[in-house]
């Protein structure tokens, strides 16, 4: 239990200390008007209060990631705690804060546009493809997982899985076309309260119920996975949303369009990532405390992590309260799925230059995306999850490199984003080289060596292109002067 409680304390300390340093390194300007004020359109650019923005951000980024990921990560034993704590403080929190704030300085631009400006126009197509793929996979995963959870608490025979999936898509379709303050601003605070109460109830019962929560000790500091899967790189893909997740880079720009002061950034972006880390710690601890590795592995294999969620809730909270707790988990993927499709619609519309100012144009983009996603719901969940994990962490690498380039251009400490970017870049290269979904080379010495060569080459290209970019940019470029009022730079291409 000491590792569990100490880990949560470290996450809070990380927010208060390292989060403050990241904010100072960015150099916020509390007097600068935000996109929600300068570009207000009553739909996506709408000023909302800090407490509401933070709740929306938490629900946007959470999904089932900080629950399903840690449940599967618990198979590795207490070493999973380390990635949640270190990853959340030094990678995930920094990643979320930087992308959210860079977007805020760039008229609420989404990741593909940010990559185009800071990494070069040739990257825009690549980032668009990865962002669209990631969001489509996220949206699909976050239709399937809540549908299975809903099915688990309904009386048998009352409704089939396809009907539940259809109803979730209908909810998404209705909510996607509403203004953000109506679609999310009204409902998400209620969802957030349900989430926080149910999570707190699990934590309380875990601590006070006499359960043995494994500690990280010399005896447990090793790979305990019953299937013998290597910790690197698999653990860093299994636990993503609770430590570092590229999906968050697709969500932060939406909230950057509703903020009213740059001072809100640390709490809204970094703080909500820490909150997600706490959720991940609770579910990793619950999985390790209630089940041995073999039992946990069998439950996941037979019914995905949804079966574990159901069992944990009933064991800790009882049948009635446990069912209410499951509802608290259900709101996570439903809210994140909606956010994923809303972001996907915006990115596709921007890429195709379809202005989203009428319902017909909104439906023209939205409905085809839902049809594709519906077809993907027929694919095996475990396959979807693997591709989602890889695309997710590739997007995180891209986001960290955008953030690194931003800090380089502003002549600030860029190592805070560059170090996690290099580490995760190596992880995604090794993963795609070794896994069956990639080149299927296995985790052999040659795989690691080729991974080093490819990672080094990509980092060298990134570095040289950055030096070239600095030489060719004029001192008047927006990339050097994003602190000036939005109205000063109506054209962000210069």
C-alpha cells in the first residue's frame, strides 16, 4: 500500500513543482486575449469558466485508457506504478500542457496544422493521416468498450450489443453537431462528478477494506507478466492514457478554444493529466490487489478488461453500488468517444477545406466517418487496441517534437520535451519492428540495434531541419512572436 499512496502523493507533488516549472518555461501572458475571446463563433470558440474547461478536458482525455490500460499493465506487477508516476509527471503532463498552450497561441489550431507550422509543410499530410487514423480508432474503441459495459449491467435479453452500439452512435451524432458549450458544457460536469465519486469509492474501499496492495520492493521489481511479455516496449503502449498519450494532443486544442486566460493552462492541461494518472494508479492497484496475474490474464482474455471492471466494482462496492460505479466508468469512453469524433470532424473538415457553418456540411463530414467506424466495430477488439496503442504513441512523439521545436524557436529549455520524445520514438520504432502488426522481427538484439539506428537518423533529421528553419525565418515571423495579440498576425503562414 505504501507504493500506491506514495505514488499518488508524488503525482500531486509533481503537479505543484514540475508543473510550475513547465508553466514558467512556457512564459504565459495573462493579459493576452485568448481565441475564445478574439474568434468567438458561438460553436467551437466559446468562452467557458476554468472549472468547466478542466472537467471537459479530463473527460476528453480519460476514456477507458486510464482504466483498461492499467488493468492490463497490472499483469507486469508493481513495476507498472513506475511508468504511471514518471511518465505522467515528466512526459504526459508536459505533453498535454505544451500542446494545449501552443494551440492556444495559434488560434486554437489542431495538431496537423501545428505540425505544419513548426515541423514543416511536408509533415502536414503525414500528421493528418496519423491523427485521423488515431481518432477513428479511438472513437471505435470508445464505442465498443462502453457498449460491452452497458450490456454487462443490463438484464439478459433486454437489448443486444448491436442495438447498444447503434444508440451510442446516435448520441454521438446528435452531440457532435451541437455547439461545444451545449454538447459538453452542460453534460460533462455531471459526468465528471459521477466519474470522480465512483473512482474515489473504489480507492476508499481499496485502502480501508483490508486488501493487500502490492508494493514495489527489490523482490517485486521484476517482470511478473504471466505470458512473459517483455516490459520494453510493451508496457509503454499498454499504459498510455495514464502516463503519456498522443490522443490528448487531439483533445487539448478543443479546450484551448474555450479558455479565457493563459493562467488556466497548468490546472486544465497538466493538472487533468495528473488526475488521470491518479485514476490509473487506483485501477492498477485494484487489479493487483484483487487478482493474481494468471487470474487477471484469463479474465482479460475471456472478456476484455470490461470483465475486470465489472468484477472489481462488485467485489469492492457490492452489486447495487458496484453497478452505479460501472456507470461511472461508462461515462468515460462515451465522453472521450464523442470528443474523438468531434476532433476528427474538425480535422477532416480543415483538411478538405469544408467550412463547418451549416448542418448539411457538418453531416457531410460526420456521417461517412461514423459509417467507417461502425464497420470497424466488427473487428476483434484486441486487434483494434494494438493498432490504437501504436498510432497513439506515434502521435505523442509527433506532439513532443512539435513542442520541442516550439521551445527551440523561443530559446527556452527544450530538453523537457526532447528527452521524452527521444525515448518514446525509440519505443515506437522497436514496437513496430518487433510486433506482428509490424515487421514481426521479435525482440532480438538486431531489433534493438536497428531501432537505435532509425531513431538516431530521425532525430538527426529533426535537428538539422530545425537549424535550417531558424536560419530562414524572419524575425517578424509569428513563430517567434506568438505572444503578440491574435489580431497582429491574421495570417499564420508567415
